[in-house]
DNA sequence: CTTTGTGCAAAGGCTTTGCATGCTT
DNA sequence: AAGCATGCAAAGCCTTTGCACAAAG
């Protein structure tokens, strides 16, 4: 079927890819592909919208960014640390804080086991209004 | 602007609404609007797709069904109990179990407070393979 | 009789894909 | 030179909306 899959699929260093990664590195809140595309254009380093989508998708697959599905169908992305973690997101400005949740991890596993579900996974996000926005 | 809003916004009893509620009551897994529409047609009690969407949305607003955003942008619905709860969803067949999470609720609140975030809310879903599917 | 619900078809918004060209290796 | 990456435009998908008609209260 498919050739003997080896490690990481080649990722070339292009101006676009670099620009996207750089911008993402400077952003601490969740952003949409479209917004990112707009910022890149405004900033001069214009990149095709499809490229933004493709790159973001690739990074998500590689675990380099976290994806959050908004209620309106728009996907939000944010760079993230490699370790497993959860987010505390400000519902006003989108600012994000990565938090750990050993307790929650354990809870999730326990819940799954209790019902005989194997191979547990979970999606957890906490929302709130951050200090700056509630002022 | 708007008239003095009183209690519940009138919900009329129509054949369509009844059919949707009935089908939902018989389903214990998350379903998409389109799938629901197809099942209704197949079952004879055909209902317009827009009506399905509108009804589902109304029920979601009323807290009669839970909404789950799939990665591909399709929304999944499922009837639910009025009390606050979370879901344990089988990633194979979609079967769902409602679970409580006092511990998690507390954790979420604590996490928010720790970072000065007010008015905490959360989205939590646990996935796994159910007994029947892992067999 | 008045008001809300329904259908159909068209519009919308985000995302994906086909294909020819340019750039990285 | 060989192959992935990029752009543009078109296509896809799910969902929402406008409007005229039917049904509920």
C-alpha cells in the first residue's frame, strides 16, 4: 500500500513557512487562519491563504500548534509547548494560559475505565475573563 | 427595542418538531443535523433540512440537547439531561455516556482563580473506545 | 385571525483541492 | 535535476437566511 514510512516528513524552509512560524511565535492568543493571513499581508510578508491553511494544518498534525474549534465553525490556532496541557482562555481578548491538570488527566482516565472504555483521550478547555478584561 | 421578555418563548407542536424530538429521544449517540434529516426521510416523516437545523439550534439554546463540534466543522447533537454534565464518547460508534465531574468542575474554577480569571466556564469531553467496539 | 413554523432555493463563510509554476534540496 | 511548496481560482461542505405559504393557538 504505502512505502515504509520513516520519521518526519520533510518540511522545507520557505519564506512563507518562516513568516507564519515567526508570527505564531509572537502571538500568545488563539488566532484564525484568516486573521493570520490578514496580519501577514498587512505586515508586508504576504502569503497565499491556501498556504496559511496548509501550513497550519501541517503544524497541527505535527503537534506544533493547538487547534480550538469555535462555535461558528472557524478554527483557532495557537503555538504550544510539546508537553500535554490544557488551556485557560480569556473569552474577551483570547489571551491564553497553558495550565497543567494532573488531577483532570487522572479523572478522565478513571471515568473511562469505570465505563469500560479503553484508550482514553480528552478535550478540555477552561474559559473565563482575564484580569485585564474584567477591569 | 424588544418587548418585555417573558418566560419561555412559545414553542408550537408541529409534526416536524414532534418527529425530531422522538427520533432524538431514541438515539443515544451524537448525530449530525444532516444525518438526522436523512433518517427522518428514510423513516417516512420527511422534514425540511432547514427545519432540522432550526429546531436543533432552538433545542440547543433551550438546553435540551448538547452540541459537540467535530473537527471537520460538522456539529453533532444529542439529547441530554438538564443538569450540568460531561460526556464520555466512543470514538468508534459514537455511543455516549453522561458523566458527572464534581472534581473537574472544582479544578476548572481553581485554575481560573489562580490566574485571576473570573466567571469560569469549561468544555470537557472524554473519548475512548467502548466495550462493544474494542471487542 | 394572528403569529409562529416550514420549505425551497439562494447566499454565506470557512476550508479544501486541482493544476501549473517557482523554489528548496 | 527532482520534488515539495505556493498561488490562484474553483469547488465543497455545513449552515444560515429571505420569502411566501401552511399550520397552530
